C-alpha cells in the first residue's frame, strides 16, 4: 500500500528578496476576491490568496517581515506582514482569526500551484476578466464553513485550541514573572539584601536558611514515619479484637511499682528525684 508523500515546503518572498518565508504545510484553502477593496489594496483587477495557519509560516530571509496592526472600519484588527525595505504585501491575518493568514499568492515562488478553489464577489468582477469553465463562484463574501474541506475545518479547530493553550501558558509565565518582580522589590527593601557592606551576612543568612530547611524536612520525614508506624499498629489492632486485651494485661504488672512508691525507703528518695536521662 503506497503512503502519501509529505507536502513539500513552498517558499515565497518580497520583490527585493530581503524578506523570505516558507510554508511548512499544505494550505487550508485558496480563493480569489473581486471586491473593490482588494482591487485597491493590490493594485490589480482581483486578488488571490492562499490561506494557512499563521504558525506554519516561517521567516527565512535576511530581514523578518514588518508587522503592522490595522483596525478596520468594521472593528476587526488586522495584522499585515510586509517587507520593511520594499513594502511588498506578503500576508495578513485577523480577518477571520489571528490563527490563520491569507498569503498573497503572487508572492509565492510557484503561484501556479495555488489555483483558487473559489472566486468571491463575482458580481464585482471586471467584465473582461474571463474565468475557466466550471469555476466555482459566489456573490459577496463566502462562508468558510460552507466551502472549506472538512479536513481544513478540523485543522482550524486544532489551531484555535493550540492558540488558546499558548495564551494560557503566556498568562502563567507573565504571572510568575510579575510575582518574581514583586519578590525582588520586597528583597530590595531588606537592608541585608541591598547593603554592600553586609554581603557576607546575606551569604550566612542563606546558609542558615538552607540548614534550617534541611532540618525541618528531616523532622517532617521522621514524623511521617512515626505516624505511619502508629497507623499500622492501629490497623492491626482493629483486625485482631484480642490485641487490646493482651496489651492491657501486659501493662498491669508495670503499674505495681507505682502502688508501692509510698512504702519506699526514705533513704532512697533523693535518688528517685534525679531526672532520667
């Protein structure tokens, strides 16, 4: 049974070749847009885009792409990647989600590989632009949930989940860093932590703290062992109902010296007052 070959990495870049990138996996979807906004943005009669997860775009050029954040009239935030030298528009994210980006297909080294799966805003198409017979089209913007392959939809859900996990991790890291800064501020308020003349004292304090920590840990471990032993004895006593009787019988002879204490020889009293070691 033949195995499918992995998708080859596709490269692209700007006009001056300063900013280069690589697509690490197959695109989610390819489409063309004939709206007037895209005509203005691209300076062409329509635009072609290759959609892919943003995390699978790798910068490999001499200069990283310049990311510009734009707020669109509808309130959405768009992140535009361009070349910082020649200003070539490479890709944009945020129109649907920040986890996916629309690559400008014309910036790919092999744009012929990315034939559009769909042409949107067909009602705005320039009349002399002729499309191949059987081309899929739609009026206005398309709904990706209706047009994307099921595998692409699953990939999108997975990308959103990974982004949420990264966001949670970043929040934890930020919280830990904030706590560390607060601890450093508190340490700066301590004279022994900030006075240069008392650095030796600080070192001694650290050693003392470590010693006390080890002693405390040892004491806790010993206490845990004692409690575990007592627990085992208690459990065995519950299993054997005769054990409490035997223990009581063994203790009764030990109480006889206490009853004879009043008749002890007075000469031996001083010896009895000596504390036991």
